[in-house]
């Protein structure tokens, strides 16, 4: 597995271990901390997806490969291409030489398909119209997977917004709510699909293990479409705060993003909010239809948004994040 030290990857590793799998995680040589893998019974192998020569030894004897690692923030387009397309291509090249590989699972993103212009949840066959460099690089990586489909049994998974314990994105929204603020970015009618991280991990594993999924692309999400406003209200019930609605119009969001992007030019890390991220956040509908995977292999998410948010909030409190 790649990306095992991250948010989605660590949940997937834990579930694989619980199901009795021997798990091997590829970790960059420069990464000093195992983060959420610390203390788990996993094999750690050092390798760099941008160094093709270092990859084969990491895959020796592998029956399944789950490729979660990717670049979500970068200063320049080249960073997204390297972290998402080149890395995937290099891993597929090595995977194509394995004799006993049963499945290669690539974790893409709903951003590869783009937002829904009508609010109707996108199916996997909808035309892909990514609006950010990140989304385009993920779609290019999907196309790369298709180019290897005659050599490698591949399944592609497209999650929408993911939340759960260890997630830093929904944590920021919790913090806003804890200050009594209800931020609305752009349209107040914004809708989105969500998936709870442990549910996504289960879906990834089921998609990887099933023979039925070879050559397919799947959305994995809670079937319910949520308004962004209702999600904030859910969070407020746990924080037990009355919130004041703060509307941030498009012009203001883009201005803030531009300033942060400029300031980041003089720092070490990419801006948390930049022009492209602002464009992403301001879309009215990020929604997808997850029925295909249920029809093919019977998988559907099992955690309600209310229980998922509750579990996430409790984890934040117990670990001192809130």
C-alpha cells in the first residue's frame, strides 16, 4: 500500500489488519514519522514513487496493491503531475511485472470528474470536467491506469469529501463552529456528497478483493446528498454552540486566496487556500451517485452522517485537537 501513513490510508491499513491481511506500506525515505502506523503490525519498506528503481523491491510478492498516496497541495502544476501522474505511472510499470498480482486499486477523487453543474449526482459515466490542476492530474492518472489495463487488473475508486478521525479539514470547520461562526462560502444552496473514512476504507477493500470490479470505476459515498448548511448545523449540535451565519461572497474568498497564495511564495509550504482551492470550494454542487458499486458487489456505506460526525468530534476531544 502507498499512503498508509495518511488519513485515508491509515484507516484502510487498520481494517486490512483486522481482516487478517499481511500489510506492507511503502514510505518515503525522507519520512521520519510513521504517524498513524506507529505500533501497528505492518511491514515498512522505504521507497520513492518518483524513483522507479526503488519500487520493485517494495512490491515483491504482493497480491494486491492499494495506491492512495498523492499530492493534494503543490506550488506549481509540475508538483501535481509528479505526485499524481508520474508516481502512478511508475508504480503501474512495476506492478505490470508482478506474476501474481490480483488487483491494483487506484484511489482517485471526485475532483477528477468535477462538480455537478445541475445538482444531479454524477455517475461514473458522466463526462469528466475537472476544474483544478489537482483534479486534472487525478484524471490523467486514471487514464494512465486504463493504459495499463491489458497488463494489470485495475479498479479505480473516486471518493468525494472524506471526513472522520484524524482529518484536518473538517477540524477547521469544527473550530469555526466552536467560535460560534457558521461560514457559508459562495452559494447558500451548496450541496455535497460525503463519506466517513472507515466506510471508505471498507469500500476500498471490497473493491480491491472482488473479481467483479476489474476494469471499473466506482464512486464511494453516503447515498444522501447534504447541504453544506445542514452539515454545519450537525457540527454545532455537538459543539453545543449557537452559530452566527457569516456569508463569504465569491469576491472575498478569491481575494483571501490570492493574498494567501502570494504570501506562500515566500514560505516553505504551499498555501492552504489558493485561487484553485477557492474555485473548488465555491462550486455549488459536489455530488456523486454511489449506486454502481452497490449494484455490482453489494457494498454501501453503513455509518450515518450524524454518527460519523459524533465519532469524529469525540476523537478530536479525546486527542486534544479541540
